[in-house]
C-alpha cells in the first residue's frame, strides 16, 4: 500500500513540477506567472466575462490571489474590469482585451503542444480511463477533505 501511495504522489508531483516549469518558461518571456495563465485561459473560455469570485472558483485559487492576478493583468492591459454604475468593483466582470486574447491563443498553442507531446503513446481509450480515474480519485479525496474539515 505504501509503495502505491509513494508512486502516486511521485508521479503527480513530477507532472505538476513539469507543468509549472513549462508555464514558467513561457510566462517569464511575457512577464507573467502561473496564476495569470489560469485566469487568462478561463476568461478566454468565457467571453461574456467572469467575476473575480467565479475566476477564483474556476482557477481553484483563493480570491486574494485572483485579485492580485487581475490587478497585474490590468497593468499589462491584458484584461479590463467593467465598472458598474455604483462605482463599486464587487461582482464586476473581468474580460480579456484584444491583446489578452492574442496572448491567450499563444498560451493555448503551447498547452496543446505540451499535452500532445506529454500524451505520446496513449490511445484514446488510455486517455478516457486515465481521466475517469483521476476524476474519481480527486472526488474521493475531496470528500475526505470535506469530512475532515467538518470534524476539525
């Protein structure tokens, strides 16, 4: 059992570190960081815009990290925030600018290339089984975390 746990953690950590390196390499050239990438990718998929709370949920980041990321992306003019008539930013929608969309398309090409190269040798069925298994493991571990949170 311990060997299985060690292998699982080792592989997940190795995959995560490689993903972080790929993101970092690409983003350093643009002056951005990993959380910026996730915000931009989610905004690209939601052209009608997202609130910071929605972004935080989709990116699986805390609201403060997303707020910092949005502020930095605004500085680089990659996103804009719709200011409501009340003047308060609470629940304001965030959108990619045209430059943000161009850069996000570049990021998508990099991600697609990494996914293609990382998945070499896997059949379509291998991928279905892999993602189904990862979804199940993630859901089970999430339940454990939620149960532990209730008992703490």
